[in-house]
């Protein structure tokens, strides 16, 4: 069953009199539980498509259906609610809050959702232990390595059990060892939780962990392939 359906999506940016066609009629369907990579060179449209799927941007034309809801029919506040309650985001710059500990950063989205403190603490401690961060609960982001910070970012996205996690170039700031660790972790969490993972990347090392790779070029899907 599809968690996201993109139908004939066009995205055009206009600055003064200059139009840039970022997407030129993209259609794609992603089922629940997939672990899918969007791949393409700079300017291919992968980041634009990623942002539209995550309701961070809206298409010029076409439709996007997330978990049965047509996003173009929703108000800004409704889209904000969808991002909070149905989606998890992992960014290449980690986007952790500097003054919060690893534990506090991990439970931040759960806190915004109003989940009781005891329940969210138990959940994130279990997850932090599982990803090798036991005993690091009180460390601030600047006391953690890049790979450790990105693991906290993944737990922050995963802990509230969203319908789908979107990771934008999650390995861009990591060395090859940390990249392997992060991708193994994300794949493991996907296999165990059934939560859909979509990530945008140009990292060959990260790509090998995808179950499905969708290649974009010039605002169109060029091809796709499935991997074991």
C-alpha cells in the first residue's frame, strides 16, 4: 500500500523574469516500509522532489497524496500538523539544538507532540542504548562526534514513530566509517519498525544500502532499480 503518491508534479521557480523548471512532470509511488534513495546530480530535482514529498514546498501543478491525504487541499497549519505528527526529518547538518543534551534533543519532537515525560524518556533511552549512545545522555552536541550527532538526529526522527522518515544527504558530513554505521542503523531500524525511509544522496556508499534507487535528471525520473 502506498504511503506517498506523486502524480505529474511540476515545480517551476520564477525569479524576476527568469523561470527555472526544477521538476517536469514527475510521477512516483512509494509503498509503506520502503527504504528508498533519490539519486541525481546537482540540479536534477531530487531536493525539490524531496521537499515536496515532505510538505516543505508545494508543486506548481500535479498532486501529492500522503497517507491518503491530498496535500494541496490542506492549509499551512494542517501541513504543519502533518510534518509534526506523520513525518520525521534527518538533515545533513544534524540540526540539533546546541543547549540541549543528547537525551533532550532525542525527545524533542515527542515533547512537541505532548507525550508525557516519563513515557518519552523511557522510549529515547531505550533507542539511544540500542544505537551505542548509552551513558552519553547528558552530552551536548558539541561533545559528540559527527556520527554520534547524526545518530541522535535519527532517534529524534524515529522515536515518535512517524509514518515516514525523510533524510536529506544524511551522510554528507560523515567519513566512510561513520557513513557505514549510520546506513546500517537506518536500514536496521527500517527492517525492525516498518517505518518508511526516503533519503536523498549522491554518496555511492550510502546508495548500496537502499532497497530501491530512483535516479533523477533534469527534473525527471530517468530510471529506477531494486536491490537485495
